[in-house]
């Protein structure tokens, strides 16, 4: 490998110069030109590592971000991803990624380039949540390209690793959820229960005390609810297109217990629930799948006195998780992480701990002494 300066004159006699990286890999000889020597040196250093590891992809062989994104979506369609998921991926690619970096080759992507892309997303007015989702999609595109040997590295993951090393107060780059901000407080839950009206009240009560995802509530059937035993079985869900399908993951298929208060509420609701050929617990007035927008705009938001702080059903799911985790002396169930994972339907314990790990509290010295004394008595 070599880095050398090239000088030449244009037809008009103007002198020009550039820095060239010359190297060989299994495909043959390659040249890549840079305006600055430091850029050429950085590229040469990286290529040297990638060639040695056997993962280098020459610029002449590289595809664009747009092409890699289209390949990624096709792979998702072949894998049978839900229509709503494919639609969301297409929106991220077509509306946000392609207009900014779609024409760049994967070989030209690096951490600074990806960081500039992220900054551009924010500068154009996208919300922090949307920026995170778009960056996740870009990272998935690069991961898929790596599997196809179209990209040597995943600059999104490298950026996150760099941040993870220096960022404190979060887990895996995820900001800690806060009670009163992301998680409704017990007083706020009481207020929601006091103001929940009509057919939305049993739905919100079930959401609060079972932690089901909105899609799982919308797809819940009476045949999957055992009022006598006080438990429900999650075996299906309704997507954003109101189509019934399997749970989000294998772990999503689960049994969730609920208190007598929920059982009594559902018994009363069953007497007046609209008839549904789909046997739905919370159908719309015609017995079909209720839309998420209606649940939020007609149920959740009006149940919050004053200006609504929580505008997504996931806030109630967060509350349920915190209720499961909180110690009994603090009004919670005091469940261990594995039980919380099972009730939430997370595919791994790591997801549970990443999201809610900071809520788990160890026993204080007094409680430990009491527990030891009881054991030895």
C-alpha cells in the first residue's frame, strides 16, 4: 500500500494536486483519490486493517446506500415481516435516508459521515424519537450489507459504541425512563382511572394492570380470557392495518395474570360489549378491530385531566412494568427481572434490563438483617 501526491495541469494550465491511496486486495489493484493528505492516510490505515481481515470492499465494487436499502427491504419482505413494518422501513429509507445520503457508496460511509447525517436529521426538524428510529434503520441496512459482503463495517454501530464508552446515566445508549415523564406516577394512574369513561374504561384498566401492548389489546379475544382464574393468554395481535396476526415474537405468546378488580370490570363489560365475529374483547362499534388512533384520542387522552401528558399507550405498559418491579413496601409486586420479562413478553432478559434495569432496587441493610433473622430463626 502507498499514499502519494499526484500533480497535474488542467487544459487551461491551472495546477492541481490530490492525494492517492494505492493498494491491492483479492480483486486486484485499486486507486482512490482524496483532497487532503490526512483523509488519504486515514483511509489507507482503515483499508490496511480491512484487507488483512478479508472484509474490504473496494469503492468500485461498492453499492450506494439507496441500493443497499432497497435490498434490505426486499429481504424483509422475503422473511415475511409485517406489512406495517415494511411500510415503516420504506418511509425511513425513501423520506429520510435517500434524500440525504442515498447516493453515497457504502465504502464512503464512516463514523464522521454518519454523525453528520444524524446532525442533518435533527437540524431539519425531526424529533429525537424519529432520529433514533431512522438511525436504527440505517444500522440495519449496513448490517444486511455486511452479511452480503457489500460493506466492510457498520458505522452506525461504531458510532454507538463510541458513545457508549463515554456516556453515563444510560444503558446501551438508551435514556433512562423517568416516573412522571415517561412512566405515569401512581397518582396519575389514579386520575386516569377516575376519569376513564364508557367503553374505554375497561380497556384502559386492562392495559394498566396487564401491560399488554396496544396491538395485543386490540387483538385480544374473549376465548383467551379466563375470568375465573384471573389470567389472559396473548396468542395474537392486530397490526396498524387492523389485520390479525401472531404476537410480535415467540416470547410475546404468554399468560398474564390480573387482579380481581380487572376480572370484575371485564365481567361487567362482557354484558354490554358489541358483538364481534372475531370474538374481540375490545372491538369497535361494528365488532371489528378498534383503531389505535381511536383508543388514544377518544380513550387515553380524555382520561387525563387538563392537558394530556401521555399520548401513547406504551406509557401504561411502562407503568405496569414499574408496578411489577417496585418493592411491595412501595406499593409494587416486587417481582424479579425474569418474571417481569415473561409478563412483558420481551424476547430476552437483556431487553427488560436495558429498559427497566434502573428501576430495580436492592434491599437496604435493615431489610437484609430482617430476612437473615427470619431465615435463622
